[in-house]
């Protein structure tokens, strides 16, 4: 991972346009092919980013100033993130090694297992394709198909917060780049979904499903298992 702290100006062009004026920010270039620009506020969410895979070209512009041009594709459209670097305060690269991945707590893991066995409890006619469906930024909890044959990505949390919606949004952005899968829609499933998370999910076209864990456990008959 490359970690850069610098005065920078950021301009995004793609499905929309966005501009960040010159200020001191943190820039992360990750080995998964993503680039993220953070400020010292706003919690975990970057001010702007480019999802993997993307290409970073460093060059000197016509004013003699160093800039990065980051390009990526969403379907046929090309997105561009231009980062003009002023004073670079720190530039370091670290090898973080292989990450073991997020270890889910017992309830969340069991919830995933139960929903994998009974996906139709999330949406009528839903069938399971695969648990832990891989993407470049981590596995989607469940990949399913609906009655029309459309792919459905399901993210499962014990408590549904805004960060879970953001996580599913990133998965959907990547999955919809695959012509063999798209269009992929999302379902955000949790035992409890916070109002703010529900509003954000609805705004992004993601369905919400509140899951009754105890009711699902009642469908899980241990006498029918081999192990």
C-alpha cells in the first residue's frame, strides 16, 4: 500500500463531475487497484475514490506540476480521477501481507448459513448461487438469482448501519462491470436496520430485508443434518 500525504487538488469526471480544491489530504493507493482520497474528517468514507481495477499514471502537466491521472471503467464508460499534487509531505509504501479477512461473529455467521439455506425468506423465489462470492475487494455474503434470472448480491449484518450499505454499494459497482452477471441488484439484510441506512439503501436502489433470527433458527432442524 502506498500512503501519500500532500497538498492536492482532485477532479473527478465520469457519470458525474466533482471538484476538491487544493488542501492537505491523505491519498491511499492499494494493491487491489483502488485509489482513495481522505480528509481529516468524515470518518471512514473517502472524499473521492476509484474502485479497482484502475490504472495510475504519474506525469508532469503543462504547468510543470506533478499530477496523477487515475482511470477506470464502469461498463463501457471511462471514469477519470485527476490528482494535482502540490507539496508532498510524506510518501511511503508498505507491504501489509495477506489479510486473513473479516472474522464474523457467531450470530452473523450462523445468520448467513441459515439465509443460504432459505434465501426465499429474503425475496420470494430467490435461489442461492454461491456463498462468499469473490470480488476484488472481498467476498459478497450470498450471490443469488431471482425468478427472472437476474443476479442478486446479498450483504448480511447483525445490525444494519450505513457502512454496510456502503460496502454493498462497492460490491455492486464491481459486479456490474461483469457482462456475465449484470444487471446485479442488491439486498441488505440484517436483524435490525437503522433508519439512516435504510434511507441510503433506498436512494441507491438497494432493497432492505429485516431478518428474524429466531424464526430462521426454527427452520433449521438439526435432526435432518448428517453432521
